[in-house]
C-alpha cells in the first residue's frame, strides 16, 4: 500500500511539473519566481506568478474568478510584518522585496481540474487579457 502511494506521488509530481511548464511557457507579462533550475526539483504545490502591481494582480484574480477559475493570494502580508514576528522590530520598508512580492503575487490553479489542458489555456487567456499579452 505504501509503494502504491509513492507511485501515485511520483505521478502527481510529474503532472504538476508538466502543468508548471505549460504555465511558464505560455504566460507572458508576469514573472515566474519558480524557474526550472532555480529550485532543485520543485514540487509545485502552488504556481505563483508576480504581476507588475497590486492592481494588476487584483484585476487578474477578479477576472479568473469571473471565469470560474481558482486563484489565491496566500500571503497578503510578508512574514516580517505579521504580528507573530512583531518582536523582531521590522517595520514597513524593512524588506521591500518581500513587501512587493506580497502585494503582487498570485497562485494559479495546480489541482487535478487545472491539469486539463483546456483549463490551463483558459487561465493563460484570462491573464493575457489582463496584462495585455
């Protein structure tokens, strides 16, 4: 039973890596922070993209929702601004790259439904309409 789970896990990883490649190759006008080679053997539990601005990210998320497609902002505030880390003394502006990423990052669908090529094509089309690509 455990070996069956490991086989299923390997298949799931392969499917997610294929989906990530499709996103990376097809979506223009956004940054793909997880690049092949940048992180060794990524699992792609999520597929994040970085937009030019918070407004563009929010517009893309609204357009995806309207199209019946899932997306999510996982970390609306960077860790150094979370109350749990307040004792460290960081303030807004302390880590500007982390703050910018939190404002512009959006996770795209990486579930079984998204693996259908037509759903990936729909995500790509919606984002392309938002970023003008």
